[in-house]
C-alpha cells in the first residue's frame, strides 16, 4: 500500500470522478480567460460561450488547434500568434523550435509542471541532478530544470555532448541523478567504464524525447540506476509520466498530468473515439 510520501500531492489520490469534476469546473474559467487575455484564442474561440463548456460533449465541440497551425498563426501575429495570455514583456524566457515555432516560459514556479514527473521517478529535495537536455533555443533543458529546482534539487546545467566532461562531473560532484535522453545516458555509462571512472553515485534517471528500450532500462537497473520516463512537448509542458515500483521497474502505462484534460479524437477530425480505439 502506498504511503503519503509516495505521492507528489493530494491531487494524485483523487478518484477519477473527482478529478474529472474538478477539471470540468475549471474549464469554463480557462476558456473565458483565454478569450479575454489572448487575442489569438479570442478569434479561434469567437463563437464559443465558456459557461456552456462543462462536459465532454461540449468539449468535443471546441475547434482543434494543431501544432502544424502554430507557424502560420505566429507569422500572422508576431511573436506568439496572440495565443499567450501573459504579455511577452512579462514572460521569463522565449524558445525557438524547428519551424520556426516560438514558445514562451512564464516566471511561475514549475512552469512546465515537470516536478510531478520527476518526483514519480524518485527525485527528491537534495538530489544533485545532471541535466543533459539542450539549453539553447529549444526548451527541454529549462523544462526539466524548473521541475528539479521546484523539488529542491541542485542542478548541473550540463547540456548535450562532451561525454568525458559529463563523466568527470558525475564522478567529482558525486551526482546522483540524471536527466536527458536514454541514448545519452547509455553513452555516459559506457564512457565511464572506458575511463574507469567511479560514477556509482548515480542511482536515478529521468529520460524522455526518444524511445527507451526495455533492455537499456534493465541494463541500467542492473547497475543500480532506476530509470523513469515522461512525455511532454514545448507547447504543453509535461503531459504524462511513468511511476516506478519499489524495485525500480516501471508500472504499466503512463499517468496523465493532473492539470490536463485528454481527448482522443479520430485522426484528421475533432471527433472523440470510444475508449480503447486508436486515435490522436
């Protein structure tokens, strides 16, 4: 049986019914705020009455804004397509993804909501974290750093590449946690073996941005490194994440972030599919 410390907060202990009710109660306010504060969404949601969006059927009637739309929307109204409720001058950071698509980061604590996913991978206050996601232009490094800092971790902003330096930092600083892609974790471990460097302090990892082979997870676990993963995007932040057993194995499936409503629709449409059906 799980103990309170196993949960990030009380939101994770809600029943599915209570979670759905809370999210649906918040939805009309969020839509109204978007219409009031973000001119781009004011246009997209022009015909939508926020107070009428209180259930799944009404949610399905909302127009779908696709990632492929963002470049055109931003080009028509620089810099962010009017999709930002916070004025640009009050944002903390701006990022640039291929397209180009520009993404904002606000100044709030755990802006991307990644702390919850890191917590599920065993990250805790006082951990020393090597964050090997990119810090330049794209937001991945900042996304995971903000969550680690919100948990009370200390972060080495290592970024991508320079494997020997990564190994040296883990060895010298006794870093115990890794954030980055699974393939780069493998490279670091292999380089440490080549250098005969002691990186036994490294006991936990949180990975993403690419496929995590089960064989790699097991190989890391055999070395004493528990590996969890999450899925997110530069547009939405953290979306879903794994939880781990006491032995470090992954529980089946992923957990949807508590702040998101998920709707699976028939590809190319906004029509919801039945539970268990394939969609997007």
